[in-house]
C-alpha cells in the first residue's frame, strides 16, 4: 500500500534554549550524557539526555528510525463519514470533536445541531443524542470531547461552562459546571480519571493604541465533580494584534505569531510555547517530569507567505465589514520575520508525542515529528492535506477533513508501521 512521505529528519540550526522559572519551566543544568555514544568515534544516536532537579531533559538532533522502520499514513481513508446531499445524519456541520469508541464505532460532536452522533465501525449511523438547550444532556456550545474511564464520553460545553458525561451507548449520566475567575474556562480535555484540564480564554483591554498583545493563560485542574484541585500556574498565550480607534478596538491573531499548545493524555499532559522547540510533560498538578527539545531553525517569513496568509483570512471573513477591517489591520500590524517552531500537539495510544511542524501557508499536507515516551525523536510522518487530527490510535488516525465544496467529513486513515518491531 502506498503512503504519504515519511523521512528521517536532520534539522540544523542553533539550540538557543533559555532558562525559565516557577513550576512551568524547570531550571536548566546538570551534566549531559550521550546514551550509548562511543567517545571519539563520532557515534551519534541523535539525542542526549540530562537531568535537572529530577526533570529529564532530552535534546534531539536526529530521528532514530532506520530505513525500513518508518511509519506512513495511507493516502486514502479506510472510513469516510460525510456527505453533501445524502441522509441528514451524514451531513456534518461545525464538528467540534470526534472519538473512537471501544466497539470501533465513532462518536461525533456535531456543533451545528448541538448533538452527539453515533456511527458503527463501518460508518453506519446509529443514533443521535442531545439538542440545543440547557437541560441535562443538552448543549449550547459543543467543545472538547474525549473518552474517560475506557468507555465513557465526556463533552465540554463552552457556552454553559459545563461537562456532560455519557456512556458508550449515548445515555446521559451526569454533568458538572466549571466556575473560574479571571476569564472564561476553555476545556483542554479529560484525564483518565474523569478530571479535566482547563485554561483561560484570551482577553485584552481596549485601547486607542495599536499594538501586539500577548496575554498569559492560567491552567487549572478540576476533579470529576467540578471542584478545583489545583491552580497550576500561568503560561504565555497567543500573540494578537489589537488595533485601536476612536470607536473602539478590534483584535485578530497575529499572522505567524507565537502561541501555545497543550494536550491531555492518560494521567499526564504536554504543554509548550511555540517560541522555541521545547515541550514539557507534566503531572496533573503541574509538576514537570520530562522536557523534549529538538534542534530547530525557524523558517523565514517571505512576502509570498504574507500574501497567502492574508488572502486566506480575507476569504474566511464573516462579513464585508470585517473583511475591510482586516485589510486595514494588515496595513498597521508588524509581521514577524520568522515562523513559530510548531503549531499543535497530539499523543497516540502508545504514548508517543506527535508535534505538528509549522508549515508555510498553502503548503499542503502536515508534517508531524514523532517522539517516543522517553522523549527520543523517532522521525517524521506526513498527514493528508486538509486533515485535522483529533485522535491517534495504535494503527490509525481519526480526524476531520473538508472537501473542495467545504463539506465536512470524519475520516479514519491507517498508520502503516513497517518494521515497527525492529524500531522498538
């Protein structure tokens, strides 16, 4: 079976790491040890390991997949749910999340109808639960969706600030509300025990001065009943450009601006800021235990990149007024000279960390650098153009995709692991 390209990565450029502070960034230091390296022989496994105050630091320069052991993603999906003119349950709109059930079936959060739609392993529609409303099992704004306890479905409603829990058959079980000060709660996802990681949404103070603003986001751990367990700390958030006028202020995310990414998995979470190629694994109470780094050279932003990004934003503008406002903002905003280090994070069912590289606008498929659970870089995997990856299983990818008519689809792709046994 043919697949998308996969390669061993040999990035160049300086490391340029900086010291951080507090619970989020562990202090650097400690002797660097090259595991298995023969001194003086030029042997390089592609990574070095050090320790700083009990935190393991892995610095990567090469992937360790050898020829014949790389992973690939199949070019064509093994399952495709979504249609333009078919039966209504297969017409998807504003999909907020998808997950695979223990039966092999798929649950889809269909935001446009405020319901969960259930499909079997072959893609056949089974049932829908939920509707617009504030009652038990109802939704006002579907958000993050995940499987907890092996077979329960936890769904966050960003409008009601509420988590609802269903069993694998779609029967409503319980719900709890999140109360948070200092901004609206944004659900990042559930841990295995049903507790949740939350962060705060972007806020800014209106001003007549136009400037780049970067807020900080607080991270919180709530238990399965909605009680605050720990206020973990603050993390730099996304860069926005705020344009002030006499009539008020408007803000848009800064093109090629720095931001943050986080992903919850099992009883841990990874988080990092995209200023540098560094991702940290934490316990639910915010204790750092592993820092993963990769030697990285930031890609230069070209005039063509700026035009491509601007055209995409103007095409997506919700109204002619906002289109004109966006045009005006582009006249004033300072565009970064380089791109962020990465854009997104996922963790697969085997505990491998997948880091989405920051690509050029219109470049096509997404490249992911894969690290094992010990922080060692394995290699690079390509995913299809237009696919948003929601879940990575032991041998599949589950995500959403839009066709040329903007019809939404839920797709499953096989992950082909040639020589995986040898790589282990």
